C-alpha cells in the first residue's frame, strides 16, 4: 500500500476511534514513514524538522486567543448574547424561535465569511463570539453540528472563490503562481470563473445542512453551559466602543505589517492602556487566551510534522504516478482520481494552502497532456487543494469551530465537526469540482 494512503488512513481511523488528533497524527506519520522504507530515526528526524513549520501559526493563534479574551472582557460578545437571549425570552411560538435560529445562523455566517477578507483574523473570532451564544443556542435546542457546518463554510468558501484577503493569498499568490510555474500562462485567467462551480458545491452542502440534516432539535445540558460561559461581565458603552477601536487597530496593524501576531498584540495593548483590562489582570488574561487556542496550535504543529514525513517518503509523487497508470487517456477518470488524491493529501496535511505547491507540480503536466484547458486545470488544482480542508481532523477550519462549541465538553471534534463537514462539503466539492474540470 502507498505510504501516504496508509498514513492518512491510520490517522483518520484513530481519530474516529476518539484517539486524540495529536496522537493520531504522530502514529500515522511514524507508520507512513516506516511503510515507505524510511528508518525510524529518519522518520523521527523528518517529523521533528517539520514541526517548526507550524510554530508561526501556533504563536499567531496563541496571541489571537489572548486578544479574543480581552475582547470578551469588554463585554462585546456578551452584549450580543444578551440581546439574543432577550429575543428568545420574548418568543412565544415555534415560528418565532425558528426566526431567531436563522438570525443566529446568518450572523455567524456573515462573521465567518468576513474573517477571511474584510477583517482577516480567520478563526480568532470563534472563541470570542461562539461561547457566549451557547446558552442561547441551547435554549433554542439548536444542533451544534449545524453551527459547525455554518462556521466551516464561512471559513473555506470565501478563500476558494473571492480573491481578497486570504482568498488573494490562496487564489493569486499560491494557486495561479504555482500553475504558472509549472507550464501554464496564468495571465488573464479568471480564477473566480474557474472556482465558481466548486464554490456552488459548498453552497449546496450548506443549504442541505441548514434545511435538512440538522434542522431538528438537539438538547444540551444548560447547567454545564452556565458553569462555563454564563459568567457575568460588566460592560457599558465605553467598554464596547473600546472593543471596536481595538479590533480596528488590530486590523490596521495586521494589514500594515502583514503579521497577525503583531496585530493581536496591538489590540491587547490598547485594552491594557484603556483600562478595560487592568494591568494586574493582564498576565493572567494573556495566559488564559493562549490556553484557549493552544490546543489548535499543538495540532497544527503536529500536522506540519506529519506533512514533512509524507514529503520525505517521496510517495506523494508515486501515488499520482500510480493513478496515471490507471487513467490512460480517460479525462473523466483522470479528473476524478486527481481530486481524490488531492482529498487524501489535504486530509493528512490539514491545509489546502500547503497542498497546492505539492500537487501543482504533478497535476499540471498531466492535465496538459490529457488536453484539459488552462481554466479547467485551475479549477482542478484549486478544488483538489481545498478538498479535505473541511473534513480533516487537523484543519484549522474544523479545529476552530470545535474550540468554540466544545467549551462545556458537549461537542465532539470528530463526530460533531469533522464527520458532518466532510459529508456536507467534501462530497459535493468532489462532484462539482469534477464537473468544472470537464466543462470549462
């Protein structure tokens, strides 16, 4: 068996068996390295070498977590939750409750999508906004799997379709750049046209999740939520205004210096200077915030080590070449196999941004030989890279929602986030991505 396929399969099976994702990644990486013929020492060395690749991301999330806690101290998120709770208290029939459910879904969707372009803070908003709303959602008997699907859609679809914010990085700086480096003149290619059908597949998955799969009620322990999140936070117009100012400042600094770490630190310092966060509390709050997103950081670090072992085995290319032998001149089969291989690679690496450089060098020459148009190749590689981001246990697009929804221990990462997002997004993305490759 191909070492990459074996490593990803082992990692996924262990995760589904409720083994912690970090442990599953380490075991999968070691197994993949040994299966490929690497010695144990070489496998461990490759894993250790890859760990540094996730350090910057981990530190970014740690500082963003501290910034999120400071915003929470201002009362901004609790003010939003209190307004929603007041609406729930006034609702007197099921129709009104349904309207509030849709209002919360729409609000979370808008914030998630904005976090990719308008205010590119990615998942940092989740531990700020979601936990205070858990009590409201539980009163409405909202299924948290629905919320996970909504958040993941908002985190992924904008970057794979809109060339601004993180989408500008993914579509222009990574996708088109790598397409161009491997033999295609990307000048004049409309990347939004190429990715429109795959994005439509994501939208179809979202609609199914909202109106069919998770429209029913699911009950949660209100006492458990109350113990963790219904803590009184004193807020007023001044603290709320300061929160807005700090968010804007963090956004400006991030765009100016290109660093999420410095942007988050700037916002945190403003909270200190304004008195919203008292100096004597600053150290404890910063530590609390780092703890909040530290687990995501550790998983991202482990995923970087896993990815480095997969690259070191040299069997990613072997996996593609083995698929080529099966394809022959069949374009339809070629498109399907390339998408499936992209799914496997991204499921293991956990990052579509990191997957593109790996697969573009292999896919572009193959697709050109088979007669795919440049636009079809963009759709094929872009979709193959995005596939698995929603359904990977090591993806920040699944880890982020879990971090917000599981603060009271009532939301399982694998079965309540990973499996639902895999079913609702990866499957339609496979189908719509295949159609895009065939018709463009």
